[in-house]
């Protein structure tokens, strides 16, 4: 039964715990198949997924809400696994 035991994880935000449920190999396989990072320099597919998932879970209605919500603090940005807060113009592309 120890395989099914769940422990409480207070170190990470819930959105980060949800992102960890997506297998890395599956995401990397899709990125490679569709070449979604081909011309990207800073803002990769994983960052886009994180930002849009944050927008859905936070019920954001605009890109400004997402960029301001993620950019609340440097600690929150690092907890999400992002290098920087997404700019509204970056997410639009």
C-alpha cells in the first residue's frame, strides 16, 4: 500500500504540482514532433504551457491578467519554474 500513499507537499504551488503530472518525455516528444520551439529564443513551449495553465486556473480573462498575475513576485516566478515573467507581447505571438 505504500505506493498509493500520498504525502502533503507544501513546498510547491498547486500549479507546479499539476505541471509535474505531465510526463516530461511526452511533452518533449510533442515539442520535437511539432517543432514548437524552432524559432523561439527565450519563451519556450513549457513556459507558454505554464502561463496558460495559470490563466485557466486563475480565471484570467486577458493576457495582461496572466502576465501581471505571474509577475507578482520573483519567488513565485521561480516556484513555477520560469526564468522571467511573461510579457503580454510575448504571449500573443
